[in-house]
């Protein structure tokens, strides 16, 4: 999973494609999380009315909860 650089990035609204890329899952996985009320979304995209937007920080918190990083043992 990618790390965010400071508060500005954490407060950034992402469409579902960008949100999925941020945490390494498919758009469908993020969309299902919105439908299941695991992830808060709004539908006020400035240039694509009806497109869901999610906060980057919420996406990362959701991903950490649902898809925690795998620790690889060091040999």
C-alpha cells in the first residue's frame, strides 16, 4: 500500500479508481465497501455528477482494517 505525504493528501477526495490504486485492490472491491457501508462516500464529483468520491485517509484506514499488510519474515 502506498503511503500518503502529509495532511493535504489525507484530506484529498479520490474517485473509486484512484482509491483502488492507492491501496492495491480493484475498483469493484472499493465500490462494494461503499455499498456495504464500510467506506464513506459522497457523489459530488465536480466533472462527473453521480461519481462516488472517498477520502484518501478513509480508504487507507479501511484497507488497514480489511486488508492488513502481510509481514514477511526476514531470513
